[in-house]
C-alpha cells in the first residue's frame, strides 16, 4: 500500500489531515498496487479515499477536488511498491563503472517501465512480468522511452547479457499495434553495434514510425573504473565523424518517406567529431533533448534570441567564473565572448576535466565537487561561480561525490550561484539578475538516463 513520507504545506492532503506514515488502502473502492494505479485514481474529481492511519485507525475520506489538483504528498517509494530493478548485465553499464564507495542511490539499477512513463527514464523491457506489456497498452502508458541498442536478437542478448532481450522487436510491435508511442535510443559501442548493425537497427525501428517517434544514438560512456569488465573502447574522432555521416545519410532516406529525420546523433557525437552543431530543423521536435540530443542547439538558439536584450554595461564591476564540462566548452566560450563585451563584466570559463570518473567522461552533469575544488583552488580569481544545477542531486545541493555546494564555496572562498543549464540561466546569473532566474528545476532521473 502507498505509504506517505511527507505532506506539503497548504496541500489537499494537509487539509484532509493525512499525515506521514499513513497508508492509502484504496481509492473509490479500487486497491492501489503501485504509482500508476495511484496516479489514475487521483485524477478523478470525486474521491473516496480509504486511509489506514499510523496508529492503526481506518478512515474513509470523501473529497471533491479539481481534476488536475494534486494530493500534495511524497510517497515512501517512487513507484509506491518497489522499484523494478534491472535484470541485465550490459557490457557498457555505467553503474558498473562507478567507484564502490558512492551513495547507495547511485548504485541502484532501476529498469522500471512505470518510471519511464512518469519520468522519462529509459528501460530495456527485459524484466517485464506476464501481463505488464498488456497493462501498458490497456492504460495507454505513452510515451515510453526504450533502450534498444540493437534490433539484432543475438547481438542484443550478448550486449545486455540477458536471454530475454532478443524479444525487443516483438515488444515494440505489440506496443505500436496498441498505439503506444516510443522514444528509442542506441548506446553505440565501437565494434559491437556500429556500422552495418547500426544500419539494421535504424532501418528496422523506422518501420514502426510514427509509433516509434524518435531514435537517438549516443556514444558509449566509459570511466576509468572498469577493472574486470568487458573489453570496450570509446569512439574515436574519425569514428564519430563516420557515425554522424551515416546517420545523416539515413535522414536523407527517411525524411522524404516519414516527413521527419527520425534518427539523431547526440551532441557528444558532434563534439567528438569536431563538427558544427546542426540547425534546429535537424532535431525535429527536440523529443530527446534531455538525453543530450539538441541541448547545445537549444542553448545556442536561446542565446541568440536574448542577445539583443543584453545591456551595454553594468553599474558596478562583476567578476564571474563559469564551470562546464569539455563537451559544452566550445559553445560556452562562444557565448561568453559576447557577454564579455558588456562593460564592467569579466567572465572566466573553467573547463573541468573529469578526474573522478576519467577524462573520457565529458558531460557537465557528471562533474564532481572535488574536481571543481582541485582544479580551481589555485586559478580562481572571480568573486562568484555559476554552477549548472544538473551537477547536483535532486532537491539537495550535493554533487555525485557527496561534496556539498557549501563545501565548494568554503574551499574556494567564493560565492556559488546555482543556475539552470540554459542560455537564460547563464545570462541572468552573469548579470546578477537573480530575480529573473526561474525556481530551481529538479531533473528527476537525469543520472539514470545518463547511465541507460
């Protein structure tokens, strides 16, 4: 049964005297199995909620509410029951490549179709129980994000080390027949699922368009912590350029047929290939921007749209340091070169090498607090650091290595300002326009998506 962890102030739950520790037995007579049942049940305007209080007393609460009004509670478990764990042993699994002394949540291998529907996590569909695929269709749980990697059954079994993984095309076909939309991805591993295998996967998935809406191709992420793991290597710059050309060739084939490009290379591929980021038209509807596909183009276009609003100067001198990963460094430096033309504004860009995971890990979201401190402690001259919030844990100012923002600030003797990883976040943070910054957006499942 769903157990309440916290109750939001001034929420419907508080008004109904629902308290932490209470359990929801049923809603409108229907027992609640998991978060999906709960979300659908709470969508009604009239509810009869059977609650078991923490003292054992049972209440039946009747309430009229707006259709979209939330209860205002945090549940003990994200899925209400238990998160479905991964049954694979993927040769490229990121969780296998992190140090053993990390906090437990970073070592959890979730592979839960419900979290895919609710939060956008990528799942492999290899751990579905009998009836769960049918449930997805019956409840119209759409869209679902699927880590396909390859449509070759034998190769997928080898890469995921799971005999059930070869059923992926049958599963996708079933979901497509029941009008479930899917976003798919390939983690590209050189000499595994590239070349002719990539051609096969693109061709076979494109046949399911528009049910399969998009296919992203991202390079395998390898850390320095791979002792005892499968022999893998990252993509070279030449291989990245070859992959980009291969994907663009497929776009030339698919766009006349489908009306969209369908398959897209991630930003990391273009950076690795030292190739210009494509225009916005390349990305269709930017459906996988949070998977690193089109994020740089979104930043570039937003900055250009805001460029004419920049002031010519500031009333008082301001010296800012910007922290970024190597993947985004070129784009960031180009933006900063324009901001630096503002009188009284000095901006330094600090590109952080990922010593914690290894320098092949280049994305900003995987930078740790200790790497920031170690690499800036002798070179920082600014009075304020702008820190993209994708580096931090949901709802807490904590990095992946458990360093806190306060520890970084104290170690560097510098103010830290947390901003969204957007052009507007950069501009407002650099100008000190704190009132213009949006409320802190939390990126649920971001780390999980990065590891999928």
